[in-house]
């Protein structure tokens, strides 16, 4: 029998590979679903691409790729009881429900299409030529590390080294103390990408970045003058460290003494660490939050089915889970992620070949996992009876693992790619940014959050005004503690707390501030001072005030309560407040009105460029200016781009122009005309998409509509299925011959998400009445965003549910007053 099985394997030996350095082995989860070795059908790992597939997808992968040999992994989970549970803790794995389990793993080879099975222990009985090669491949797969852990260790261990200046760094005793906010460059007006020089405490801007952000390079200029080598990026300081750059070594470095160096300028990282852990005297309100927000002590009824699937916690990934649960309760995001899920022409092998295409499938995968109900099924009656008889009933909700999704959305991000706790608000904005970049040419679900803010700035001396508009995605409400309805109680508590501290007695029972929601709205509408305001009427700096109103109202309004702040000692703090957030919200009174009768506008002048002292105006590289001018950009815009990028070349200047196209003081370009032949997509890109089964005409149209971006082109194909029939009706010669209409049609489709009467260059907004109903909120428990836990409550089918990691239950007492981010949907009838 062994000889027969060996003969079966011989024809497939050339397709069996041994994982090499750099190969990622996906042996814990299916690439297209959340099936795992613990699933009923187990997991099949391809011995050629090392991708894992559930029972539902392995047959289709075989038919598409012709790969016949797979390793079938099956894990049997058994709960450990009695004596074994007490004495074998070292060999156990503890799951999130608190139970102890042991695992029995089973592995075998499966040959498709006939499903011949060879248990791994029996491989040694095969002919020597076959068994040796197969055994090496199987052992390598079974012992392969997690692909995600491998990437993390490589990215940190190989690239960042300890600076040679860290140990011997000399710091000046100049009395400089860095505040926790309000920074700006000492030589210009930049308030982002700021770096603190660790020698003299100077705060200066960094280099200009390719995406249009950054600064004017004053930190580097300072090093060239002083030779002070190390600087730390101010907005990266956490209890775990900070981003340090060595100008002398010209790379990011590690500083083992970073806490001492920052403390020299008043930044106490050790105090931040103590505050991040629950070891101080103020733990009582946080414990109360944990109980109230998670509805502890209540018998919550678990729910199952479509839309009721939980997400496992991967050690501080709850910020991601809660955000995705809320987004997937919004129809636009459901359609965006579920569109054309696994069509008949899907090419499975593309996952190992092209990460950008993998990202589309991954988005569909998460949507399928959360919305299909396949991973949220109630326990069988027999299982319930057995648990009741043993008086050991537990909720059998395991949820899905977001490992692959987290790896995708956090790729390249220093914070979200770590295992540290993060701010759900910052992650939402990060995700919206990713959606914005990857939805060109298709429906953009983030449009439901997009709205325009009208900012009115007034010069206090001349009373003249300027109105501008900007795009935003959420409303940030300040918390006016002075408006607390229980202010007298708070004052009394503070007095008792100070007295107890002076006399070294235990602190009194904490008192939570109760803030009216109307007071938060009022604080939002109050005028605020504009720092360093330059009045174009006076052509000098003056006092200025700014007020903000809504120029449009989105379909979904996100309201963030600004609970997190920094103390003067740089310690992050969370305001312990209760806010009576309403179920229905009317913002129509905050609608912007524009320039009013009797108001006089400020002159449309820009502030003069401030040249640092003791320096001459930099020369402008005229060759770079001419290269840009030949592309059709105005000469003035070219000179400005070359100047602001520090003569770093035409390519950097070109990127600067693209990033600042919408600025009013940048002249509009006269772009050169491009023939359809010039826009012909690369044949390699066409081949990749046609190999997946898409018609050639449809593929070319998609690539043209998305500027030859493969990922966006795939999105475009899935979201424009009607165009396939039109493409098939076209003649083959249309693929290569110049056609002025094909480029225009592609662009027309790429902006199909815009309303018919909307200018293509204007921001995409879906304006309407400003009346909303609360349907979800995310709550945070803990002392700061660097620690704690997130849960979310979502209203579905008229009832509130609590999503707490993998557990989804009916909510008995939704704590609406303790939320952090609130999600409102526009009322259909206003």
C-alpha cells in the first residue's frame, strides 16, 4: 500500500517545495475565510504556495492552480478537568473564556482530486526518494513561525541600532522645559513633524516628506551649525520609548538612556509608566468604569447569527475590534467590503503573488466573517444539555481572529503595527485614510462621514473676517469641567482629597463630574483664540478669534468626547466624567451662514516668508524649475515647489505640487494633453488581471480608470459589473488602437460615486438635515489611551447589544453617559 501511495506522489514531487527564508507559511487560518485547524473541516496548507484554505475553498484552489498536494491540519480541543487541570498547567493553553484546554493535533497529506490521504507518521513507509523530500517539507511547515511575528522581529531587529552618541550625550543646563502641547518650530510656524534636540532642548521642524507633510528642515540646519547629534520626535513619546534620529549617523537609532535625556527637559517617562498601569491611588473610578461599561454582574444573553460575530482580542487589539464592529453596522461599509465576494473567476494564487490584490480579498474576508453568521452559531442542544448536567455552562462564542486584517491595515505604521493599546479615534481616522487612498474609481464608504466645516476668522483690531472651508470626518466636543452640575460636590471632594494626602490617609471615595451635553455643544461653538494670527489687513501679527460651523451635515455624524489630555508633567490623563448624551441630536442651529451683510473680508494676501537670521535666501535650482514647467505647471508654482523642498530635485518638487494642488495661492496647472495610446496600461498589469478570469476589455477599462493601479483596478471591476457587458461588445482592436473616448469613459466611471450636480474637483459630501439618532458608541476603560480596554454598544433591530471582544450579548443597561465616541445616523424624516 505504501508503494502505491508513493507512486501517487511521484508525479507531484516537482510541485512540493520546502519553505525558504522569506516564505510565509499560513498554517493557522484560511486565506479567504476564518476556518482554522480547529474548524470542523480543518485547514489545508498548499505544499507549493504555503497558503492555508478551509474545506470550502481548497477544492476551488486546486481547480484554479492545479496544485494537488496539501497538508491537512486538524486540531481537536479538549477541556481539562479535575487532577489534570491542577497539575499540568505548564502544558496547557488558556483561552479567553478562562477555561483550560489541551490540544491534540493531527496532520496528514491529501492528494486532490481523489482525496487520497497519507497520515504523516506513515510517510516514512514510502519509498526513500519520496519520503525524504516530503518529510523535510512537512517538518518545515509544521515548525514555521507565525508570518506576522517574523515580520515584526525583522523590521525592528535589523534596522534600528543603538546610537554611538547615546551613552556620552552632553545636555546643556539651560533651564528649558518642554510643555506637553502647543509646540511649534522655533524658526517658523510649523506645528507638525517637530523634533526636540536632546542637547539644548530646541524644538525645530523636520524634513519635507514625499506626501506633502513635514517641515522646512530647520532641525537639520540646527545640527549643521551646532553638531548636536540626537533629536526625538515629540509626538512619539510614550511610556515605552520614542522615535530618535541621529543626524550624524543619518538614520533612526535607539537611545537606551532616552528616559534620562527627556527628564532633563521635564518629560518624565517613568511617571507616564506609573500612570499607564493601575498602581496609583486613583484606581477606584477606573474599576467602577470596568464594571459599569462591561455590564458586569448582569446575566447577559448571548446572541448569534449574521452581524453578531465577535472578534478575538490579540492582546490590546480591542480598539480595532470595536471600530470595525461599528463600521460594519453601516450599510455603505457592508457593501464596500462584501461586493462581489469570491466571484467565480477569483484567482486564489494571487495572494502569494501580489499583496495589493490580497488586500481586497482580505477586506471581503473580514466582511464575510462578521456578516455571514458562519462563525456565530449557537451551541447544539446536546452540548447545552451536557453542560447543564455538569453545572459548567459557558457561552460558546469564540469569534474570529483579526490577525491578517490587523497586519494589513497597520502595515508601515509604527503604532498600530505594535501590540500596544491605541486610541480608537486615531485608528478610525487611519482607517478612513486607507479607504480614501484605495477606493478611487469605486464607491467610497467613508463619504458617509465626510462633511465641510466653515471657519470664520476675525481680526480683533480691524474687525475684518475671512471665511474658509475644510473637510472633516468627526466632531470633537470639549469637556467644560467648570459646567459640571455637581460642582459643589467636586469642590468638596478635592478639598478632602488634598487633606487626606497631606495627612497620609486613604483618599475619599471619588466623585465623577456630571457634565450636561448642552454645555459641551456650547463649548464647541465658543470663539477660540488663533495663535500667531497674521492679519492681512494690517500685514502684521495681531489678535484673532476663530469660530467653526457646519457647512454641510454628513449622513453619519461621529462625535468624540475629548476625555484624554496631558498634565503639565506630561502624564496622560483621562477625565472622569459622565455626560448625558442624547438619543436624538439636532445640529441644524450650527449650520454655517457664510459672509453676512455688513461684514468686510480680509484682503487675500499671504504672510511673507520669514528668512532665518544670519542666513541668505536660498538659491533656487532653475533646472528643476524648468523640468516642472515643461510638464505644464505655472512657473510661479514650480519655483515655490523647488524652494519649499530645499532644491532636492524635480521629483520631490513635483510631489509637493501634487500635494498642494488645492491651495488657493498655488496657480492652477495647464496639464499637457495625453493621447489614449500614452495611457495604454502596461501589458504585465493586463496579464495579471486577465489571468484571474476578467475580460481583457474590462481589465483595460479598469486600469485606465484607476491610473494603472492594480488594487484600485480590481476594486473598480468588482464595483462596475455592468461595464463588463459593454466591454465584451467592443471589438478586439479597441484594446490597442488609440481611442479618445476610452480614457474619458474610464474617468467618468472613476467618479461615479459623486452626485450628478457636484463639481469633480469639490470634496465629496452628502449634505442634508442635521437631525440624527444615536445607533452606536465606543467606550474606553482605563486611565489613558495607552492602557485599558474598549467595548462597543450597537443598536440593531431596536435593541442594544454589547460587543466585548469575542462575546456578543444583549445589553441590559447600555452606559451611554460613559462613552468615548458616539455614532449617529441621519433621521430619514425630518
